[in-house]
C-alpha cells in the first residue's frame, strides 16, 4: 500500500472529517490543529488565540491518509474545493475566525504543485459563477497536533451536531466520478414555488440529520404552508437569502421571495421545530393560547357553532385532531368533543388553578389545546374542552 498524507482546513473540522473520510481510497482521517506558531494547541487555546494579535493562530484541520494506488491527490483536492467555500477568508458560514480559514498543508512538492494547479482551475470555475478570489493558504506542513478525543468523528458520535454544507455548489471541472458531491449547482425554479410564503429545506446527500427530519416530519407533512427540498445551497432563482447556508438541514421560510427566518439543524426534537414554525403561522392570540396555555373567553371562539362536516386539525402541523361527528354542544362556551382521533393528543397534569386538571396538547406540534373532563356524553363519557384558536377547521370536500 502506497500511503500518502495531506492536511486540509475547511472550516469546522467536524464536517471536514465527515466529507473527506467518505472518499474511496481514504484510509484514515483525524481532526487537529496546524499552521500556527505556538506549540501544543488545544481547542481552548486556539479559541483564546483569536484575541491575541501577537499570535498566528492554528487552523482547524483534518489529516487525511490515503492510498495513492486507489485514489489520487487530484481527487482529494477536488473534494476539498467542492465541499467548502474557499473565498470567504477567515470564516466558513457563521463560523468566524482565523482558525476557520481555508488551508492546504502539503507534505511534498508534488502536492504543492497540484494544490496550486487545482486552485487555479477552481478559481476559473468560481469566476464563471460570480464568486470572488480564493483565499486558501497553501503551505508546507510543519506540525500536526491531534484534536481532543471528543472532536474525532464528532458527527458520528453526537446527534446534536450539524452537517456542514460549506460548498459553493460549483463543481470542480472534470472531477473524478467518485468525488463526493454534497450539493447541486441548480437552484429551485421560483416559478414553481409559492411566492407569498414558502418553506424550503436545504440539504446535502448522505446527511443523517436530513434523513431523520424527513422520517420524523417531512414524510407526513400536512401543514398548510408548502415545503420544497433542494440539494443546492443557493436560493431559488430571483429569491434572496439573508446569509449563506452553512449547515444541513436548514429550513428557510421565504415571504415574497425574501428570507424572513430559518431553522438550522435538526436533532430529533420535533416539537422544537413546530414551535419555530408556529411563531410564523399563528396570530398573537393563537400564540398566547398555544404556547402560554392561555384560554379564550367563553362563547367567543369562531368554531364554537361550527356544524359543517369535516376535520379539526392542528393549525401548525396540520395533523387531524377531531372529527366533526364527535363534536357536541356542551353549553360551556368552548368547542367540545367526546372522542379524539387516535394518538392525536398527549396529556399533562395541570395544577395551575389550585385544582387538578388534565391538560390536552397536540401530539404532533405540542401546542396547548385545552383540557379534558369526565362529564361528557356516551360512549366515552369525556369532554374535550378545546380553544377555537388552537384549531383549524377543514370542511369535507
């Protein structure tokens, strides 16, 4: 086996290690620090060095050992250029500082020559897409310092980490077919989207957190707001992002073609996502009830006298909660139901008024709906006392 080593800085070394270790022919990867002028750096000292103008700081890097009989340095560097933005200077996305700079620390002169050649090639490709000058530091490797154990293969070990998008979406010209391609350069066609309000999921291929979001939320999407997916980190044509996409998945809410907010990363907490979205979908009165366990005055709710056949759904997630045939006139002043849709609700003990009550919440979004009492009609004997503002009615077709 003909082993070769190169050290690369692509911003946060968590995502860098994930991307580079996926290349066929890569034998081993290790996160660490390189390029600075002080010995034995640690994560804390590297962060502290950002505040000391007398120190040339280390970069967060990944050491790559690869079999040159299986892959080539050109393939390694093509993946390097494609999987981060080398024009951003001392930053990658929202990670700002000299420790996040783009860097190539070579271990022989052949690597240096190919690094410079591939830089020039990629610069030409970037120019065609309107990007600026590559700022990547290309220098001989002096010393590589391994990072702390908890930084090694971080994204495999920590479900709360994020997958760095990083790339510009510009493909390296004539890159080998085995080079990982995490993004697409083709943005969504805005003509096929909802100009008034549209949610877009920016993702990359082979992202565990993207797959989990799809499984937990996207595959059963019933919310009234439309959602689209893209492998490009660019906004839809003629639409505008407020800042570059730097993590995956990133959910961006657009209004009239402009970003108004985003939800970055996904750790499996479904209700946290729905709470974020609910802040944009609900009125101030609805938010008071949904997130502060408020109550609308009796006999004021818009759905109190609704008698049409249909479904009562969660106004955030769109998940069905009650069927119209289970609604009855309780005389209490709030919409009342004797039976929910199976698994639609969750229950919590509520002692807020000095008495024991059972609070009712939506199982999908977690919003407060009302309370349940044992004075309802047969066959359940239950009365689900629900705020109109916590419901959305969808009539039968």
